[in-house]
């Protein structure tokens, strides 16, 4: 019986802050231009939280919307997995805080830190819990408040990121649809390329770490770009290979929303036409672990998801990490 179980997404939700910061707005803060940002990234604007909103606030709202679509109550949720690099605090887990906020008192809860690949890692973990028969209903949430860890004087990185949250409900099913395969990878040799240096036990908070802005995002943009272009295609092909499925059978691609040139490279590698990809980075920028679930929600709102379609979700991030999920909708 357990071998026939699949994890199926039955609910999707997203929540984004109201405040919009455009490229034009950034021109008054740093030396940049709307044209420069759009040409190099495809980003036109991003959402930014107010001073009172936390990661758990965004995640809770997205989760409640996913639960509503799935038609289940918070009390039925058995496990909550939150992917984030901007938790409310180092501990306890933001998943536990969200558990309390949404009233999911019967659920176990933990966080995943896998950078922008976090949501894919969360899906893979949830799939294993469901296929193993341990849980029937799991919430996977990607929630980020990246504006709090961005160096707003660093014009190479602050233009890229935004805040937001996306969530999915996964339920056990014996039907043909659901998660077909997950593929995960990592390479710690590249850990130094994308990091938040201070705040952990290696470099505890001090006056020096604050003054030197070591609690913000530090990124080797050129190296991360080269890594992303390569690994997005590699991960996509690997998950297809696991199932013996050809590139032609992909109906929809939902990539991590980091840079339009990276997305275009993935399309070229997979030989997919532009109409088969979901892109919303122009409106929201890079929301790390929230990017893919928010894009999935966008696909639903745009009525671009249909029963029986094969959907490929693929991401990359700090760690370095990467991963891909193939599902039948």
C-alpha cells in the first residue's frame, strides 16, 4: 500500500506585501537605473514588507490561503515544513511560530535552510513523509523577508530581492497525479559564493559585524550566475531522466525567479518555447524560497495549469544547492 502512495498538491496560496518598490524608486537610493536593472535581470519592481511584518506573518497568510483551496482545516495538518533564510529568529523554528498562528496544533513543525532551493527541498521531504505513510496532510511553505538582510548600499545585490510567501498543501493519494520525482543536489565548495557571514556561532553579532554590514547578503554575482545557468538545466534533465521522460513531455516549467537570462538559458537547454514557462520576476524579483510557490500560485490565477499536465519546478541557491521536482497536476 505504501509503495502506491503519492504526494499530491491540493492547495496553493501566496501572500505578498502591499508596498511596491520600483526600479525608479531605487534610482533615488543608489547609483543605478531602471534600464540597467531591467536589461541585466528582467526585474522591474519588488514587494517590501512594513516595519511590523515578519517571516511568520507572510507564511501564515500564504498557508491559510493554501488550506482554503485544499478545503481542509488547520487542525487536519500533520506536518509543517518552512523553507526560509530569513526566519523570525534563529530558534525556535519559524514553522513552530506559524503552527501557533494558524492553529495547526496537531502538526509537527521544522524549518529548512537551503537558500533559494528551500521550497524544492521541502517538497522532497514532504513527499518522503507521505510516501512512507507517516503523514497524510503536509504544509510546505516558502517565506522570506529579504529586505531585512539586504545591504541597500550594494547596488549589485539590493536590486535583486523582494519579500513574499507561498505555500502548498500536499495530501496522500493513490491516483496517477501528484509528485512523480524529486532530485536534490549540493556543493559546499561553493558555500562562500552566497552567504550571510555574521550572526551565527562562527561570527557572533558585535559592533564590528554591524558596522561592516556582515549581517547582510554577500554574493559573488558572476560565479553564482555561471553556476545557475549550468545547474538549472542539469537538474531539470536529471529529474526527467529518473522517470524516462523526454523534454517534449513537459507542459509547464516553473523555475526559480532570479534572473531572466538564467530562465532563458534553462528554456534553451530544455528546448522549450517561452509560452511553456511561468515568469513573474519582473513584478516580484527574487524571493528566494518563496519564488517557486508564488509562481505556482500565479500559474493557477492565470489558468495555465490543467489536469494531467506535467509540471517541472527547478531551483538553485545558497549552499550551493539545487533541485527539481516533476509532478502531474
